[in-house]
C-alpha cells in the first residue's frame, strides 16, 4: 500500500520523464549520495535543511515531496524527503510542467566540461575550446547563498541544486569532453561514445555516459521491486562500510570544488576511456572496476554534501557514524 501511494504521488508530479543527456548518475545514484549525506549530517543541520526545503517557492514543487505514508515517523518522512530532493533537478526537465520547467530547469548547470584528447596514449588538455557547462560556477554561487541573508525560499532552490550538482560532478563523465577528429567539440561527456553495435536503432543505443550513470543499479538491480528505503538503504550502508568517512575525510577537501572536479577528470582520462572500444560492450573487468570507482565517488559526494550542510547549518564536524 505504501509503495502504491509513492508511485501514484510520483506520477502526479510527472517525475518519470527525464532527459537522457547530461544527467550524471541516474535516480538511484543521486538518491544514494543524498542518503549518505543525510546519515552524516548533524541533527541541527538536518532540521534546518528540512525547514528551508519546505519553504521553497510553490511553483518549484519542492515542498510537494514532503509526504507522509501510513505509520511513517517524522524522522523517516524527513529522510525520504531529503533523498527524493536529490533528483529534483532532473524531475524539472519535464516540459509537461511548463512553469516549473521554464523557471527552474537549467540543463547546463549539470556539468562542467574539460576538453581533452589522447596524444600517444596520454591525456592532453585542449585550451582552445570554449567553456561549456556551469556546474562549478553554480557550486560557488549556491554555497555562498546558503550562508547569506537570502530568504529561505531562495536557499531552498540553492540547497536542492547543491545536493544534485555535487552528485553530478562526482560522475566522471560530467566533467569531461573528449575531443577527436570526428568530435572536435567533444563527445558530450561520452554521450557520443556508443557501446552498442554500429547500426543499432537510436532508441536502443547505449553510450558511455549512460553506462556510468546507471552502473550501480545495473550491477545491483532492484529485482524485488522494493520501495526506495528497502532497496537503497542497504546499498548506501554497504558503500559507507567500504569507504568510511574516517578513512576518506583527509581527501574530502571541504569547499575545494575545483579539486573535486579534478578528481573526477582524472578518472575520466585515466580509466573511463581505457580498455574500451567504440561499438562494443565493456568487458566484465571494466564493469567491475567502474562499479567500485562509482561506489567511492558516491560516498565522497555524500560526505561532501554533509560537510557543506553541517558547516552552513550545524556543527562543522561529523563523525562518519550514521545518525539514524
């Protein structure tokens, strides 16, 4: 019954219409970053973030996601709300809601391309290609806005975008645009690097970007058709156990957004395009390594979101021990 209520609610909001371009992690990946962030946020930060999000402008439909199901506790409701918000920036791409789409959807806020190419097997940066993507600019802008005197309505939009964009830039292909003779302006973060046989109908094609977006749920699919909490929570807990905060904290670089981007770019240039061929499915070895890399990237994104919100709204120190 609970699951049916969730499904109906989501249908009403039109959240299942997504663009396949420039998404960075699919719904599962984004929700996992938010789950990990929530588990590492202080009670003060949690309370303030929920307060801010519930004050969002009505036309954004952000507050609509704060819903109660049956015997759900307030803590469960708030956590599910926060986790759902991680995908709001993708939900709003639905043109079926024209006011929301026109006011809030910004496709070039989801990525920040660095153009590069291979020379003798080594990645070389291109310096003569125009800037493409505003993710890094928006991280700087919104991180300042949430600590300013701006209204909670303004901060709500900033918080929702921060949760999403931080997840975005930890997907390596969202900071990368590989150039070639065929694609002098870049391969759109791997969207033009096809993994299905040449001649595959367009609606059946798979590309490198989509492969990385969905690596988590491809490897650990929701075969039992469970609700988000039953499916996602164990995966998130497993990721945190494999990459605990205390072990990763020395690499988190709070507020050093350019360093976060550089980490992802290094993965894109030194792994994502190695041992992989155009029009061919990635090998099992490649898929396994990509999965492990993605798990760590999702953990780092979650910890960094928590750090940012704890600093802005609560205690600046987190323990890495889930607070349930």
